[in-house]
């Protein structure tokens, strides 16, 4: 990564404004955090800054309050959980800007942490308001982006604040860029891309960008129904995202580049998703017109497994079926176990796929599990991430470094 990180600057005694991605799932009934992996992912950055005697101000979003102050989206439980993990007090202020926040920041001592309230309680955050960005920047001497998962967003706390402060990457963001960059630059071959989820259009740019370096493209999930439809198969009431022409174009490109496209041979079908109904495993040329595909079939699990076992690098993004419903999750869960046992570089592209690996306690068996679903797809598509582009380059002029450290 050619961007400066917190290792490249002097942080001692500085007010360091850190954008983290603590958008964790919280049980609405109990208020308990059900998965704290995103908090733990940024611990290396927070602990590094504390060891440098910095004064750390954390800011994040949680959920989609759409510019409204909604209590269930408060970051107070997140501050509490972070304190439990670090075994020290995390100060919390129920606002993001203003006199109370500035007073709380001013009272911070070296080696202490303050967490701000949910950024998305303010419409100005997602609107990238210059005023809101300046108010956030007033809180720090240095800005650190450690929120890879939202670095594809042009929000005030991602790109706006960086316009007013010296800005560098956190250690999580650095790991994300290096891990994902590795499979773009020099993946060990054969290289397989395993894709699921519903929308073909979400993956078009990614496939275009990796065609010259990938050997297998394996397609499951809702995407598979679109590809099967293009090839003339009946897919019943399965969701088709309106991208048949896109799928047809991708098939032509893939085969024209000598890449092996691996599609299901059989699928699990059902009458409905909600409520779940009795399932049937059928070959792809026997899908009933009145049913929908809800998972890959048993023969396809074997086929996908055999293909994955040939690979030395695998990138996986998207479930193989409607994995949030247990009756339709076997394909996804089996493939997750296969991924955990591959003798290969295995990278999971965030989002629901990462949540599945964490829930199954398999994340540690992966080479890398990204914290950013949409961000990882955009990065692998060759798209510049706004939140990364604005950070200082390693080739920053010497006088700029001196100004930062003075």
C-alpha cells in the first residue's frame, strides 16, 4: 500500500480522530452485541495509538437511522463492549460535534479513548457536508481512517474530515488493502473466484477486472438462476435481477478468455421463502415452474468442492443460497467448511459471507476475512476508494511530514 499509516507519523500527545467501522449487530430485545468481530478488527490500531500515548477519539456509524436520533442505534453499547475488551474505561459522549464534545475531547489525557455518538444521526454525515466535516476535524490533530468497510462512501467522516487534517491509514485498513491487493497483483494459480448473492450487476466490474488472472469462476446463490436462465433453463419463480443481457455478456467474456465457468448441476427448490417450505433437490433441467431456487444441490456441492480443491487462491463473496434461513443454508455452510480446509490462500469478501464464517467460528482458518462487502468488491473491481485516495501518499514531501510532526 502506497499510503502513509499511523506507523509513519508521530502520535504521542496528539488528538487522533479515528474513523472506525463499528457497525455491529445488536439484539433489539436485549441490547447485547451479537458479533463483536468488527470491534476486534480495529484493536490493533487503537492499541498502537494508546501505546504511543495518543488521545484517541473514535467515530463510527451504526445501522441506518437516516439522519434521525434513534436510541436503538446509539453507540453507547459499543463503547461499553470496547471497554470490556480493552479492560479500561472508554469515555462516551452522546453527540458528534459541539461544545459538549469539544469539552470532552479537551479533558482527554494521553492514552485515553473517547467514543462519539452515531455519525449517521446527522444527515450531514452522508451528505458529506463541509461544515460537519470541519466540525469533526476540529476535534483532532490527525485523522486516521481504519474503516475499510465504508471507504467506498463519500461521507463527511470518510473523505470530508481528511481535507482539514493530516490523514493516514489505520492498521486494519492497511491489512485490507494489502490482502485484497495481493490477489489482484500476484495470486498463486490456479485462482478461483466463488460468487453468490442475488445480483449479477454487483459483480460485473469485478469479473471484468480479474478475467486476465483468474482460472475458475464459480457461481452459486441467486446469481446462478440468472446464468441458468440465459442458458435456456427453466428457473421457476427464482429471483432474476433483470440483468440477463449482462449475464450473457459475461458468459461470452469468460469463455472467450479461456476461464472455466462453473455453474450448478442441481439445486434445492421450494414453494416459498417466508414461511420456509419443504425442499426438493432437482437437476437444473427439472426445475418446476412453480418453485424457486433456494440453495445449491448436493451434486453441485461436490462439484464446487472439487473445483475449489484445485485452486491455490480463492476469493469468496456471497452465500450459495438463502443462508439466513436454516433450511436453505446447507450449501453455504458446507462450502464454508470446505474453504476452511483448503490448502490455499483464502480470502472472504466481507458482508454476509464474513458473518457466516464468524458465526461458524471458521474465520480464523481463512487467510483473510474482509470487513467490507461493498468496499472489497469495489476495490477488486479496480475502482479507487474515496476514503483511501484522500490519505497521504508515502512519497509525501519532507516538509509536509515535518509540518505534521511539529
